[in-house]
C-alpha cells in the first residue's frame, strides 16, 4: 500500500491556539505564491473548506498572510476553478 505524502503545517490562530493544516498545493497567480491549506480537523469531513493564504518567504522562513482584498481573492478563486476544470 502506498503511503500518502502529507505536508503538515502548524501555526497559531488569533487567540493563540495551535492549528494544524495540510498543505494541498502552492499556486502562483500574478507572480505571487498562494498556499492552499486544509485544516486537519476538516480532513474527516469531505466538505471541509480549503483556505487560500498568501505565501511570504523571508530567507529560509515562510509565513502566511490573509487575503483581505476581494479582487485579489476573486482572481485566485477563478484560477483555482480553471485548474479544477482542467483536471476533470
């Protein structure tokens, strides 16, 4: 049986609680990298929501930023939908 290669990321939420995510993919839109993350608690639920976060690299360190701009988020969502259509 093949073993699934998961990349787990742990971070702190706004209240200081540890939250774990599975890194689904990294996509580049308009020369900016975005991480597609699935909260580990949602893995049991087939309808878990994937989070899209801007990926920032500072030397060897990576961080994630929320996307507050609706236009930016809509561009990324459209790109991801196009990828899903190509896969199907």
